[in-house]
């Protein structure tokens, strides 16, 4: 295989297999070439990925050495993307009764969702996360986007047990906004004891749901390494229960009557 | 930019932007080169994508001409992947009380989900679909995977209305398996009248849920161009209500007492 063809094949492989350790002989076979040619190809790809702000190739030497593609957005790229989202969300028509914000169109766009996933995955790249945990329903697409860039499985907690998931563990928690007691369940088979996890959700106000997930995860002896929420909103009535989290945007001073609010980048930087 | 660098940049662009019409001047700017060099690059990428069974570049000429990457799996690749899934699902420990099958681990793996999405997107590539529709919860990851390869938005119907989605349309339908009357709602803002849509779900037995979605979509004057379900299962008690669908695997003769079942590739070929 010629260099030009190899570069296309290898680029495709890395983009489809982020955070995957691959030994060089695999590529030697795949491209029917020599180890030194592959090594040169990897240098070129690494440099272009860095220039383009896509990420980098992490290479290790020795008997089990190989290469791993780490997706890593540049700060400038993130900044531009988040500012763009803030502009879109500022539209006063998005304010719904009760001070909620309509975001389903944004979170229904697979490209936007993937980009959000890429930003969280960039931030959490070095945490050696074993699984992404979310709660049904709205966090699911974001959780998969993050998971696909970190190459780890997604585990979904639910409000109600499902017959198709076998036996499960459940907890009760107090929802921050409605102050109602709610239930959250997680299938026993879905998470290994002692896993290092990252919690992903679309929205956080007082943090009741995230606290619920954390209590549920404690039953699995899981270690919460990171919490990522797409949008955080101020809750004037209640103190936030969760303090150590990463948010991409921050919504505050929502005034449904005046159709006004403030939307600024979150604490992700 | 040198050819080697350009090939990496262009490959990344196409993989991240499937089914997106892009005019050549965009690439001329991006790579700071000539139109004829870009044209040669596209020929090389097209050939490698075809050889690798990834898809192809569709080029159009004329004033608004350009290029579009169409993801298209080869049949051999699909065959191998589906056979692999069948083998995994055959494990008798997956049979749950009531004859259900545990699949959450498979559908929790982002790589598997993306591959399933790629297969459906390959099959439905020429249907000019405007949106993917699914119903919460389990179909959501698959719907996003298909949508990301077709470059269209995802619209999620729910069992209960959500305050964060504004006004909605709701219908009642009879669930095939439980024979209960259920509700399904879709936010009014979420789908334009007259859209051409593809329905995606993880599982279909008698087809009650899919029929429910179709009735709901009729309220939006939507045209259902395709239905894709990951797994279909025989329902001995009831005739199937949906006939025109694509399935990747087929489950039959589930015997929970004997822990036996048959799992074969679906009708996707």
C-alpha cells in the first residue's frame, strides 16, 4: 500500500478507535508494509492532528508498546463552539412556562451532541474512566457521545425498573426542583463493583438528580472521577448539593414574564 | 499544505461530516492549494474508502457542484458483524424471566451502537430522510448513531409530556406485549409538518410501539420512509402489525425454562 493510501486508512482507524491501544504489527499487517514506514506515517498523522486541534497520537515503546489516539480539542475551538451555543440559546422564544429553556433541538442535532461529547472527553481524557453513567432520558445522547470518544461503555440508570434488565438496585432521593421523593434504579449486571465512572447529564439545577446517581453508585462501590453537565442553572431557592462538576454553559436570571435570561459559558475552562 | 497532510485533513473532514454537500473552494481554502490538487486528493480518498468498505465520495459538477461522503458498508462487513452479535446473544444466561433477552451490555457499547447505526444508515442512504424518530428510552442511542451517519436530527417521542419541551401532541395506543393502553407524546416544535422520517427502535415484537409512533407521526403529516429495528422477536400470540421494516437480528423460539432460543440474522440483506 502506498503512503497516500496508508495515511487515509490509518486516519480512519484512529478516528474510529479513540483511546484504543494498538500495537504496530497490526498496522504492518493492515497496510502490508514495514514497521519503519508505519512509524513515519504515525509521525505525520500526529503532527496534522495536533495542527488541526483534533488530538494527538500517544506512543509507547517496549515489548507491548504501541499507539493510542487521544482526542483533545484546543481551547480556542471549544471557546468558539460554546459561544455559538450561547448565542443560539439566547433566543427569548426558548423560555418556557416555569422558567425552563427549550434545548431539545440543539440536543437533537447529532453533530452538536458529538461536539459536546468531544469536549467532555478531552477534559476527562487522563482520568482512566471505566464507564459513563447517566440517567434516562435526556442525558443519554450526551453520555454516548462522551463514551464513544473515551472508548468506554454507557450505563443508564432509570426512574423505573425494566423487566429486560434483570435484577436491580434502587434508591430513593429528593428531587431538587419538585422536592418530591423519586426512585432511581440500576441493573445489577450493568456495572462492575469498584468501577471508576464519569456522570454525564444534560441539565443541573440544585443537583438532586446527580446526588441521586452518586448515592446509587455508592451501592456499587463506584468511584466518581468526574461529573459533566451540559447546562447548569442557578436555583435561587436552594443551595447546590454538587460542587465538583464541569459545565459547558450557565443559565441564570431567567425571567419568564419578561422573556429575559443570561446565558454564559460554564466552568469548563 | 503537502499532499500527505491534505489527505489526513480531508479524510477527517469527510468522516466527521457524512452526507454533507461541500463545494471544492472550501477545501481549496482549508488546505491552501489548487482545485486540481484537491480533485486528485478526492480521487485517492474515494478509491481507498471503496477498497476499505467505508463508503464513497459522491461528486457533482456544475456551478453548485461539490462532493459528499456517503457511508456505505460492504455486505461482507455487515454479515461478519451481525454474525458476531448473534454469537454473543446466544449465551443462555441472557434469557430473563418472561422470555426477555438481556441486551443492555451490547447496546451500552458505543462502538457496537455506532456500527449498528452505520448499517442502517448504509441501507437508508438514498431515501433523503429529514429526521430520525424514536421513542424513549432504549432506541435513543441507536437513533443518534443512525442520525450521525445520515447527518439529520433526532426526534424523541416520550411516554409522558415534559415541561421542558413546550406544547405537544399525544396519542393513545395498545401495547402489543402487555395489551395495555399507553400514551405517546411528541413536542410540537420538534418536527416540521410533512417531514420524511425513519423510525428506529431497539426491539420489536408485535409492533405495537412502532404502530403507535406511526399514528403519532400521522398527526405531523410525516412520511415514514423506513423503519429499522435492531432485534425482532416472534410473538406467538399475536400477528405482527408492522410489515415493512428492516431488522438486524431475529430472536425466536425463546424457552425460558429450558434456557433455549434461536438467534439468526434479521431481514436486512
